[in-house]
């Protein structure tokens, strides 16, 4: 049996923001979410991946789809059918307006209710830090994946959370910075959880705070070249 190490964010927290749960936090952040999340975090990594061949994906499950940023990227890259699941109704409303998904359902990425073995791509962007344990996520992704499927996970890099001491957070309408419950997963936690669920790791990339980042976040000069996000591409060997 593979034991999971659970690191506690509070050991690294330098901000001390009031913390709320996922649905409460994203329900309040939704109005400004798209103005604050940077494409350099996730879209830039998707652009760099050698695989999967996006144009040959037939049906994708976008777990933790949020407002549909990933779904829109997948559509632009030729994916014809995308089902999205998210915990936060307000984020789903925005995704519905965007119209990138064929279906959108409120649900948990660890128990999606989606059809078993039906998807040749399972993808999640920037949700891992909200899961206390990664294993139920990778197991559910495996359950809904078809033989030969890919699972693409874009993660908030643990090094960045630790070194910045910063949780996932937003500024409320009243101007208060509010944290959304954040968990730290070492990259080896991803590897253990993914392998434990049956996946084979096919590709991995890390994004660093580069010029593109500094152009939008000049205050991050102190983090120049620190890893900030990671992409893992998994395969369910047929
Ligand atoms: C940072 S946003 C990312 C949204 C989208 N994937 C993107 O890249 O813009 C995190 C999303 O994950 C969702 N989420 C977090 N934990 C979840 C869970 N256990 N099940 C379903 N959705 C979850 C939140 O509601 C939120 O919409």
C-alpha cells in the first residue's frame, strides 16, 4: 500500500488570511476570477505539451472545469465533445454562458457520476491544491477513462506555495483578501497517487516565473525562475 504524506499549509502560511471552503470561495471569486487567473499558470503549459494529440481526442472530461477556460482551449484545439464537472454552481453558470462544454454538472471530481470508461481524455487544471488527498481524484479519473486514455493534470507547484507562503486567494467585494482551503502536494505525491490508481506517467513539465509572468506580475521579481506550476500527462495503457 502507498502511504500519502499530508503536508499542512498552515506550516507555510505567511498571509494569515481568513479561509473559506471551495464552494464559498469560488462562489464569491467568480465575478473577478477570469481577470486574476493568469494563462501563464496553466494555458502556457498546455501549449507546451508534446502529447496528447489534442485533435484526435473524441470525448473529454474536464474535472473542476470552473468558468470553462480549459474547455475553451480544448475546443480551439479540436476536441469535439467535452463534459465538465465542478463543485461551485456560480462557476458552472459562467461556463454555461461560455458554451465550450456539451454538458456541465455540479459534482465532485472524486465522485463525478460520469460514465465509466467513456473518456479518452480526462483533464483538470488548478484544482489539486483544493484536494486534501490526491488518491480519490486519480482513482475517479481512472474509472471514467477509456483504455488508452490520457489524463492531464495542471497543478499549482508545491514549491511555490511553500516558498511564497501564499494560499489560493482572492479579494472580496469589500476588499478583504480571502483564502480558499489550500493543500500542499509534493510532485512525488502526484506520482504515487497516479501510479497507485494504475496510470503510467508519460510526460511532465514545470512552469517557472519567467518574463511572461513578470510582465503581468512585476512584484514577483523575487520569485524569478521559481517553479510555479506543473503539468503531468498520464496514460491508461490499453
Ligand atoms: C482555480 S479554479 C480552476 C478552474 C478551471 N479549471 C480553470 O483552469 O480556470 C478551481 C476550480 O475547482 C473547483 N473544485 C475544487 N475542488 C473541487 C472538487 N472537489 N470537485 C469539483 N470541483 C472542485 C472549484 O469550484 C473551482 O471552480
